[in-house]
C-alpha cells in the first residue's frame, strides 16, 4: 500500500474521517508550497492535493484560477511541482495527490510521468479531464509504479458511468458535491449523502467529498457520511489574502486546524 492507502486504512481502523486539503503548487511561490506541506502534515491534514498550474482549467472557480495564474507567472511547470515534492518528502510523509489536467502530463511525456512521480514521492494522480476509457494504459502504468489513480464523480454522472469511475479509482473516489466549478458555498446540498451511499455500492474505496466546503460546520456535516472531506478554494483564498505577509504559512495553517478540528476525535 502507498501512503494514501495506508492513511485511509489507519483512519478506518481508528474510526476516524480524513481531511484532504488542496493548494495550487507555486502559489505564491514553490518555497511557500513546501512550507505549507510540512505545516499541514502537522496540522491534521491526511492527504494534500497539489494543483498543477494550468492555463485553461475546466473545473476551477475564480479563486483557484487566480492561484494558477500567479503560479504560471512564476514559471511553475509540472517538473517544478515534482521537484517541490522531492524537496519536502525527506522530512514529510503527508500523502500527495497531484490534481492536474492531462495536458501538462502529456507535455511532460505521458510515458515517463508515472516513474518520475513515484521517484519524488507522489502517491496518486487525479487527472480531471482524462476519461477512464482513454486512460487505461496510463492507469496501468501508475498502478505498476504503486501510485493511485483517483477519479471524479459528479451529481450528473449516470449509474453506468458511476460504476466505471468508482471501479477505476484507487486510493479513494472523489465525489463532487455539486454541479459547476470549485468555490465556496453557504451549505452542502442534501443530495450528497444518498449519492455517497450509492457510490459505496460500487466500490470499497473511501469516498471523499469536495467542491464548496469551506467551514468547520460543513466539514462536520459531510464527515457524518463521507470517509473524507476535501477543502480547496477556502484555503486558497486564505493564501491569497496573506500574500506578501510574513505570517502566511502560520495564518493558513491556523485556518486548516480550525477545519480539521471536527474530525480530530482525539487524534494528535
């Protein structure tokens, strides 16, 4: 088992729920991303999603789009993101999922990416726009390298396709809590719980729920029925608000601690 699978196995054994945090790699700098990864590891984050900056996102709301633009202006590429993972992996065991579109992976070279990702300490890939029907060879290559391949399931996904996505996912399944792009919302839709239960009928993998979750109350609500809760835009917004300030890492990590608090249940 890799770090993602090991972490969820540990959470399950302890009767705990996981917390997945998203940040855009290179926003505002790669050095800050490395510092945040180490701080998040100590703050109760179970999986870190590192967004690979991309110029033409399909699923990202305005907050994450701005973060990607800042990283791209810094010249951050997928190769740079991999090196950032390498730089903190020696002192930080937080499980890492790269949240990416397939174009940067193809530009890097699809055939060499799985081994390169494994070599630096990446644990899983979520390629948003890579359909499972077209990604079979890529998925096989990832699994051969001991990496997970995570797929998104949306509220509009048909039963037939939901089964395919759930069965193709390893590590965990990511359920999008609402239609549309990433971004903060005042409440979580009532349809999420039955959809999570439906996904579980197709897969034994943990189900993580994200998109629109931004408060400790929402984290606690979703954790009642999901195996993990994903928060992205709310964290990225805090980063944006503290750019140029010396307390950026401290302030963002403090916010993350607030978000993870409902899931602690005695965890250190």
